[in-house]
């Protein structure tokens, strides 16, 4: 793995850590504000957060950035919507596991989007990651319901989001503008489903803290990091890295709210980490091919073979 791939992997792991921290923050905030209103205000603040950095770049806007931003925003929005609908009827652990199916959907979608055919070790790592998620969440898949179908739809839309971003990044280097439009257009979807909104909901300190962290760090900054670094990693490994989100969510819940860490959490998290490093270990263990080239003896001009 190159230095750039290593750096990109570490940054995307940090991205999932930020996502994990949003869980306890949002959990506290939604006691005072509706989820749809929270998402709407979050996207508005995130869009405003981009303005100081992109106002001189507006002239570089083109159709690719507009359409790319719109596609990413819509996929992100329906992912939130499907997940929310699923959580109405099934437990969060079950929803998290079914949503985690995106780690095996991404390798299936990659060839259709001309992102290469995943190697056997990458598919193995994806399946191992799914096993880790099952152990981590303790999901119970008996008696499938409509909520399970919503969560499966969430997994599909999330997988499409990952591969779509990878494709779009092949055709543009304007990562900052792309991130801005993907955030800005994300305001439109919550507006369609917004219930009656009371401005007083924003006055609680838990809501204010969660909104600014989720908007400026977990949305603006993280979206930009994804646009800059996701393209340097094979898309199947990207999906596996993003599966670390529930691991970090559990860790932060333990640190902030002293929620217990069970053996399932520790074992599942370790398996997911192993699934991330497995392709790297396999790559390093592959023997280097030795190529024989002729070497001329300076004294008698005779030729011999030497490995390079």
C-alpha cells in the first residue's frame, strides 16, 4: 500500500470516528427537536460553513458539479429517510446490521460502474466485516417485517452513494465545490418532509452543540475529506472502512454515557478491524516477482543472468 493509500485510509477511519461521535450527540438533541428539522438546520449550517472557502470558486461551477452534487445529495437524503422509516418498527441494532449489507453490495455494484472487479481477498474481507457487524449489533433476523425492507433499501442507497461518489471523483478535481453542492442540495429533501417547526427547539444547549458539530465537522469538513481521499482507495475497502461507524458509536456511547461494552461489541469490533487490514496483509505477503536480465562481465564480455 502506497503512502497516499495509507494516509487516505487513516483519514477515512477518522471520518468514521467523527460519524460515531454524532450518535450520542444526536441522541441527546432529538429529545428537543424533530429529526427532520434537525437534518434541515444541519444542512443549512453546513452549506453556510462552506461559503468562506468557495465564494471565489463559483465561476468554476459546471454541469458536472451541479448534477454530481444533486445525485449525491439525493442519495444521501433517501438513505436518511429509509433508515428513519426502518427504525420506526425495528430495533437500532437490527437496522444497523441490515444497513451494513452495503459492504457486500458495493463489490457487486463496482463492476457495473466500471470501478474494477474486486479481488477474492476483498470479497472475503467484506463478508468478514458483515460477520463482525452481526456480532457487534447482536442483530436478530427472525420474523422479517416492513422495517427490514426499509433498512435493506437504506443499504442499497448507501452502497449507491459510495460508488457514485467514486465515479464522480474520476471526472472532477473541484472537490470543495462538489462538497458544497452535495450539501446545499441536501437542504431540499428535508423541506419536503418537514413537520411544523418551532424555533424554540433550537434554544436547548444539547441541540446547539449537536447542530454545530454535526454541521461544520461531521458534514462540511467530513464531506470534503471524503471527496479528497476516498478516490485513492479501492471502493470495496472504502465500504468496509465506513462500517467502523457503529464501532466508534459504541465506544463514544461508553465514554460519554458510560454505556456498557459487552463481549459482542469488543469481538465484533475486532473482526471489523481485521477485515480492514486483511487485504493489506495479503498484499504485503505476495512474493515479489524476480526478473532475470543479462549482465555483461566487464572483463571478458561474457553474459550472465542476475535478479533485479
